[in-house]
C-alpha cells in the first residue's frame, strides 16, 4: 500500500513537477498574474519577473500560458532556457518559427526584416505576439539582450509589436544590466513574493483537495511549523508535506501532527 491509498488520495498532491491543475492562486500569485496579463494586453514591451528558487515561477508561467492560449488574440511562445550556452541567433530563430516565419534567415539584418513583416501581419490581424522566457537568468551574454532590444524596437504608434516576459532568479536583473539601453526600456519589473502564513495553509489544503481529499490531514500546529520552516516557499512546502505524509503512513497515523513535521524538517534541514 502507498501513502496515497492510506490517506484516500488519488495521486501525490505535493509533487514538485509543474502541473497547472495544482496551481493555487494565492494573493501573491494573483498579483503577479494581473501585472503580467495587463502588460501583455497593453503591449508594454519588456516585463521582468524575478523570484527566489522554488517560489512557483514556472507553475505561474504555465498558468499564464494557458490563459493566453485560451484567447485567440494572442500568438505566444514559451521559451524555456535549459542551459547558458544558447546563442542569440538560436533564440531569435526559435521565436521566429513560433510566430510563423517559415524560413528564418541566418543573417540578423534579414531576420529582423522578416520579424517586422510578420509582426506587422500579426498586428494588422488584430492579434498580439507574446514571448514568455522561463529560466531567463540562464541568459548571460550582452548579445542576447541586444537582440531582445532590437525586437522591442519594432513598434507602431502607441504600442510595441511584441511583448517579451523574462522570468527567472534575482540574478536576472544583473544580467539584463549588461545592456543598459534594454534595462532602461523595462516597462514593468517586480518580484514574485512568497506565501504568507494564511496562504501557506490554504495552499496545502488546496493541493490535498485536488488530489482527492478534503479533510484536514495536517493539524493546525503542523501547518504553522511548515510555514516557519519553509518561509512561504512552495517547493519546500511540497517537499516537507510529501515527506510528512510518507512518515505518517509508515507510523500508521491518520493525521500529520507537529511532531512529524519537526522530525521531517530536522532531516530536511541538513540537506536544504
């Protein structure tokens, strides 16, 4: 028997793999969502959202992407940067293909002209081009940010032809500063805030409910201890809760109490 069956869960509620079904719209995440959606709806240009490791940036990005995909007015791209060696040309050509440029040129001057032509067609059709760049802190060369600036220079009176949303760790701010003119063109920059006590409690209960259980498995004292240890970081909350459910299952306890959480936090504290 797994702990899922023991607690009556249909699946693991605290996996750290991004799954938009488990997205909890805390006040902190709702605020970030509203800021980004406003910026892309009004085609402000460059948006920068930073957050600490495990703050829920990727899951929020997936949720924003879903909202954009539900609206026919958007032509969007989620560009996940998995290594720091991605070249400026590689990124530009990937964006070009996504917005409908069939044979993007290897010559940047020609490619920029292709971008302008395609983005004007998108604009004239009443749609909007949006690029979401997750893990943008992995972009570390001035050349890449110069190319983003070149794209953002494509505009019509009153609005940009493309919105670029950069999402990453706080070091992203330093990386953008490599290209001062781009940093000055940032239309919106903010930090994704961590969950507070109330949001942490609701977050845990929300994920349990999505996984099939509405009863309070975690005691109030346990939830308070989780907040104190995780300090509102969703990824750490997930890890603590997952380990605590396993511990409770091994002990054949139907509720996760504060003693279990303290034991789990003591073990995790040596690794996190």
